């Protein structure tokens, strides 16, 4: 009897998931309008860099933010500081070790609505084989059929083994790194 009563509710849940899937599946990143950058300090001077290649898989419904799934993948070999000599160093083992760790990833664990288009996204950031919990503030805005998710958060580069050996000296390159992002998406419902 218990089994029979579970079947209708299980079928209803399956139908709801299937009905929601097409809307969520159409959410897509617009790479040409999006950016992921970082700011560190070298001998006290801010130095800004960016990642030229990254992707996102997002399933987000503003009415149910707690059910959101956000996965970002960043090609670490696409990091640039805009200086040829420095850019040649970034893929090496002491920095991003691109041959061994070609991607950094972020996977959400929870999304909390704060009101006014603001959200708090908790998840795991993995860089160079190290995974840490991070909480990311995100502001959503909409215009022209597109949704922009923007924000910034800080990480400690040494927690991810970025800048090892002589570069672990924080008097040369600060441990704090600010990560900034602007992700332009299509297919997101009204927020």
C-alpha cells in the first residue's frame, strides 16, 4: 500500500523535473560579453590579469534559487597579465602548472537569495589540485533579454599553491588575490 501511494508522487516529481528541464537547459553563457579577471599585488602595486577561456553550465530559477546548479570551468592556460614574458611563466609548475592542472573549477553547493537581485553562492573552488570552500556574493541584473551575474571575492593564492618556491614570499607577491567576474547569460527567467 505504501509503495502504491509513493508512485503518484514520484511520477508528479518526475513530470515537474522534465517540464522544468527545457527552460533550464536553454540557459547559456555569452562568452564574448563575459569576463573573469583577477587582481594581485606585486611589491605593493596592483596587477590585473584575466582568463581568456572559461565556460559555465547554469540551471537557475529565481523563484527557487536554493535548487540552482552552477558549474564554472576556467582554462588556466588562458591566464594573461598582458606582458609576454610574464604570461610565459604562468603555465609553469610554480604558478598554475597547466600541463598537470589545465582547469580550475567552481561548483555550487547552495544559493541563497538576499533580495534586490543579490544572492550568496557557496561552493567549492578547485585550483591546481587544491579545493577550498568559498562564498561568492552575486548581483543579478537583466536587460535586453540577457542576465548579468557579477561580483568579486578574495582568495589566498598560497592555499591553492599558486606561486611556489621563491614566489611563496608574500613581500614580493601578496597572498590575497581578488577574483572578479561578469557572466552574461541568456535563457534566465525574470528575477
